[in-house]
């Protein structure tokens, strides 16, 4: 039996009732496009900057795997700050698109560069942030499956 429920991040999740579909349900909390883009970006950061980060190879590999869960945390913080501090939303929300309200090309470029460095920082600490995000995602999955 399948049920549709809303996820806090804004996407619909199809939760399979039963233990055999847990992994499928876990990855259905976000759209396939989200997983593809975040793992592609994570792998790209790993390939381009693994010599820059002075971390062990194992931690770099863990960062590469749990980065999407760090992005989920960043998206939650962005959604919380949307009404109160809109500029935090613009910098943290996991999207490569800059709002169309800004007609200034230099402003758009600056926002994208700052966003790039923020997500590079997030990737660097994904072994901590991503692990927390993974735990929160598992808790959300349990809540959605009830």
C-alpha cells in the first residue's frame, strides 16, 4: 500500500508501508533530479578540491556520500529564514538560479560566487552536517511512514 505525504522540504514523498521498500522510500523524499545534481556536485567538488582540503581520504569520501543530506539541512534553514531574513534564504537555498527580481548581472554573479563558497564550506564539513542531515531524514521517514 502506498501513501502520498508532504515533506517539509516541499516535495511529495511516496512512502511504502512495509520494511522492504525502506531504501526506495528514503530516496523518494526528494526528487530524482535533486539526488543526481547534489551527487554530481559532490563528486565534482571531490575531484577538483580533494588536494585543497587537508582531511583524510576516508573523510573526503564520506563528505562525497553525505553531501546531499547537508544540502537538505541548508534548505531547511533557508526555508525557516525565508520570512525573517530573506537574504539568508537567497544564499542558502539549494538552487543555482538567482531570483529574477534582480536585473543587475553583477549582483547575480556575486550571489552565485558567495553561494558557491558557502556550499564548498558545507561540503568540507559534510561529515558532520551530512550525518546530522541523514539522521533527521531517517526521523522524517519514520514520521511519514506512520
